[in-house]
C-alpha cells in the first residue's frame, strides 16, 4: 500500500483517520472493503444450533431415555460443531480493520 501524507500524519491509501477527543482512529474508506460474512444471528447455522438446543432441552426434560449426562454430551457436540462451522465460514474473509502486517512488503 502506498502512503499518503496529509496534515502532518502519514496514512495508508484507502484508510481515513478520524480524530475523537484527541485520539486518532483509523477506518477503511467505504469502497475499500467488503464483508463476506453476516452477523452470527443472521446465519442459518445459528438458527439450526438454537433450535437443536431447544429441542434437545425439551426432549431431555420429557423423555426418560435422555439423562443429564447424554444431554450435556449432545449439547457439547452441538457447540463444537457450531464453532467449527463459523470458523470455516469466516476463514477466508478479510477484516475491515487496517492490519499493519499487510504493509510489510510495500
């Protein structure tokens, strides 16, 4: 990334400095980033996860064949599966924040 000098500060192209109460915060310009992922509460895997846990809780409370130990094992498996699915979904996405490590080769 090329740097642009403005107002006594050196900044990367595509990054806008914003001063608030004497501190400088750096934000990417509107067109310089894209967000490929949605917030967690809008994803289908979160809805499936939530409905699964609700159904599992109802089944565990009404069925004598599902004891507390089995409930927690199944809930733990569901949590691990949800975390892996979100990790895979966000694996190749770029952050909106400026990362100085990306400027090393320039």
